[in-house]
C-alpha cells in the first residue's frame, strides 16, 4: 500500500464520517452501535474500504429523508439487522472456528498416529 493509497483512504473515511455526522441524532447513535457490532463480529472485508458501511449510511440517509425513524429502517432488533447484512460473508468468527477445527484435527491425527 503506497502513501497515496493511505492518504486517499483517510480522505474517504473523513467524508464517510461527515455523512454520518449529518444524519439525525437517533440515526447516528444506531449507526455507531452497528459499526461497533460489525467491527467485532463482522465480515473480514469490512476493513477494506467503506462499502458496507457506506451502504448503511445510504440507507439511513434515505430513511431520514422520508421522515422514518431509524428503527423503522432497521427494525427493533438491530443485531439481527446486522446479521442479515453479513449472512453470506466470511467473518472473523468463521476464521477462528476454522483454525480451531484445523488444530483439533491435527492434534487428533497426531494422537492416533502415536497409538499405531
């Protein structure tokens, strides 16, 4: 990654944050909770640009423009809303589970090889 890419990425992120700050307060609060949730359990590609997060801001801007409350847009269960957004994406939890399974299989194979 070049310095130019880093600078461009920062510019994009600042523009994204400015869009979030322009949302009504209730939308900002829910957006920040969604962002925290997705950073903890979300897809691996979430950190690559602002694609998913920008899509959420787009959705929120549209909802706010027509006068909907944020929970009318997301539904009352915001975590379920997030889970639905990432249901087909590989998450950090998936990677961790695969690593645990791989290590467990290695240990079992090693143990069975010793008993032969």
